[in-house]
C-alpha cells in the first residue's frame, strides 16, 4: 500500500511538531504516512512559488497539505473550492486534493475553540483584545466570538487588515461585536483577556508583541504559538499570576482534524496530545 503523502507549507517552520503528530498517529493506526516540511524561507522561495508547490504535490499524489504563516490567505485564489468554515473565516490551513480539485479547509477555528474550552472554560469573555488579524487571527476571532465573547478589539500593524476583519466579524456575528483599534494601551486597562495570533514570540520571530506593563494578574492570556511551547509573553503573564493558555493544545486539535481530512480516519486526540507533551 502506498504511503499517505502530506506536508506543511510556511516560513520559519523547521521546529514544527506537525510531522511528529501526524506520523505517530498514523503509526498507531497501522497506516504509513510521510509528512514533510517545506519552509519557503529556508528554500529561498516566496508566495509566488505556492502554485508550483500545489501543482507538484497534486501531481505526486499527495493527499493534502497544511498551510501556515504567511500563506493562509494568499493561497485562497489558487484553490478550486473552500469549505464553509474556510469561506467564512477567509483563511485556509489545510488543503485536500480530491477529485482533481484543490479544496481548502480551516481547522484552526476548531483547534482554538476546543483548546479554549479545555483550558480556559471559565474565562471572562466580556472584553477581549486580540493581537493580529491575519489568517490565524481570523480563525481565532471567529472561535472566540462563537464561544460567547461580548466585545473583541483587534489590533494589527496593518490597520486596514484589522478593520477588514472587524467588518467581516460584525457581518457574521452582529454589529458592535468587533472593533479595530490602533493602540492597545488604554483598552488593555479594562480588558478581561488577551490573545496573541501574531508570529511575534516564535523561535523565528523572538520578542513580546505587547507592552508587558499593560498585563495584570486578573487578565487571562492566550498565545497560539507553540514553538517555543512557552513564549516570552506567557512567561511574563505567568509571573504576574495570569491564567494562561499556550498554543500546544490548539496545534494538536487542529492537527487531529487535518489528519481526518487527509486520511479519512478518526484521530485519537488524547493520544496525540500525550505524544505532543512528551516531545518537550
């Protein structure tokens, strides 16, 4: 039986745990699966090369590909179809090759929702500040509003991108649910929670995406980055006594759904999470 061929397209992804997650779960189910990382920065490639990668993968018989920063939105015009979630969120993190079509899905939304329900289920969602309005930010914003957030304030270095996401969210969830903000300082003073969806804090993008002086002990902080497993933002938040959530569980839960899309088999989330934690 031929192995299932899958992979990940992105930049700064050489520390990704996706190969471990997918290949270990496949092995547990007696399935041969090969998961390959395609780091465009390391390969000297750009977004202009995306279509070549998609066409080559389809030609070679790949079942699909995961997609991460910075390609979750720019890949959309290159696809033939989008799932309802991907269409609503306007971001794709999983592409499946089926019936001579490239079909885009978004499993980030489900990953964040399930992780938040597991780790921060009692969090106050009256007022949430989110950093980042890109592909991951769109999925996370949709998830946090689905979970019941009353007000979501979105900050992005590209103000137009933040405004566009807020407009889309208000269209889907009702006027007044989401707002684009140019500065976070004043809003952080009365916020209940903070979510980082920017790449700042990743191994390839070190740093803290916000002024740490705006953090408070009664604030909850979520960061979707998982390499490193604990970002500088989370370390600072924990030192203050904030409840925190790292990106590990989201990474596992979104991978479990992607595994199902790639293979047609149900993934054991608890087993995948256990292996993920054991890898650190």
